[in-house]
């Protein structure tokens, strides 16, 4: 499969409507069972150990995280009004560059097909950040990223505890370190609303599964590489309807 290198930027999302931060992040990780809906719902044997449906879902989720958090980090570096926000953006860029390298390396060994675009919900996150400016951007960036990282943190712990696949376990170790770092740097912005965060973490809203499903890559499409390469060219922007959160 051909591979293309490019810088994931704000042009990734076109046409995704702008939602409030609360509406976007409230159900940030709901419907994760739909992330790998195309995967065979059974455990298979691989050279690195048994691979369960949950293992496959985790690998896809790591890929999806990089597809939207990397450009979010770029926006923070470009648009952030404080040094702490810019630093958080730099950590997102570096962390997901490394994670994407790892996930693309193990996916073929595990027989996992990776998406090339973030979910509709994640595209909504990017649209909201793209539309925000100044202190409003700083606040939305810190709170969206802190909540989503907090929720994926628990999912990583579950996989790390239960997986019998050595490649998935290594990816979980790397993701755990990266996500904890990202939680720490977003908190250091001083902008995280912890009262709202607790309410959102414990709520159980519903969401259209289509919003959290991983888009299937087009047959023969080049593999998107999350990279800060200065020589990269941006492919056609993804389009999506406004994410609807119920």
C-alpha cells in the first residue's frame, strides 16, 4: 500500500459544525465498542499471542487518537495564547508522532486495518477548536483534551491488565505513559474546570454510534502518517456532517 507523509492540520475538517465544549466532550468515549465494528468478533491466534476483539479495538483507538489530537496540538502551538497551552500542544504532537509510528508498525502484524480519518465526533472536536480564538481557544483546548485523555486512560489500564498479546501490551505501556503526560500538561495550563470534569466523567448520555465509528479507509488509499514533517503535503480535507450528540 502506498504511503504518504503529511502534516495533519486544521484543514482536516470541513463542514463540521461548531458545538459547545460541553456538548462535544460530554459523551467523549461513549460507543467505543463501535470503533472496531468491522473487526471479526472473535479471538484469533497471532505470533505475538491471542488477539481479542478488545485488543483490536484498542489498536484502532490509538490510531484514531493521533488522527485528531495531533492537529489539535498543532493548533495549540499556533493559536495558544499562553506558554503552557503551547507546551501542551508540543507534547501532543510529539506523543502522537511516536504512538502513530508504533501503531502502524504493529497493525499489519496483527491483521488490523487502520482508519485514515478521525471519527465524526473527533472531527467535531477539531471544528470547535478551529473556530475558537484567544482565551476561548485556550479553555476549550484544555478541557476537551483533559476529559478525553482522562477517559481513554481507564481504557488503557483495562487492556494492559487483560491482554495476552505482547504487541498490544507494549502499545498499552507506551500509550499509558503518553496519555499520563498529556493529562499532566493540560492540567498545568491552569484552565481545566475540574467540577465540570467530574460531572462529565460520571454522566451516562447517549450518542449516535455513527459518531464514534472509525471511518473505513478507501481501498488502495495511501496510509496517512501522523508526522510534523515540514515537507509534507496536505491531502484533500475530510468532510462530515455536524456531529449530533443526544
